[in-house]
């Protein structure tokens, strides 16, 4: 399945593949490592990762059984650390 362009700035991402993260730290480590997350838009869900974003974009996450939320702004350093 091919990648799509990054969603709008306030898209909410949730863990993919039945994963769940109990802390913001664990979630962001996985996101910065290039792991997949799910972007739900309407009735369609798309797998997406940090590779699909540009530096400066803000992402919202839901984690810990969707009970917690956090925002994260992607930096140039994040983009350099991700392996293709």
C-alpha cells in the first residue's frame, strides 16, 4: 500500500497494529523511529509515519486506551534521524 501525503496539521493519530502506549515518552520514541500510526479520516483509516510529514508540522496523538492526548511539532532533527 502506498503512502499518502501528510494530513492537515490537527490530524489525530493513534497507535497502529493494536499497539498502545502508556506514556507520551514511549509514544514519541516510536513515532520518531518511523513506526506506523493510524490516521482516521471519515470511514477510511490510513497508515502514516513521520516520513509523511514535513518539519514544522504539528501532530496530535491519542494513547493509553485513547484516554490521553498530546501534541508534537516535528523538527528538522526528527526528519534526519528517521531511516528510509
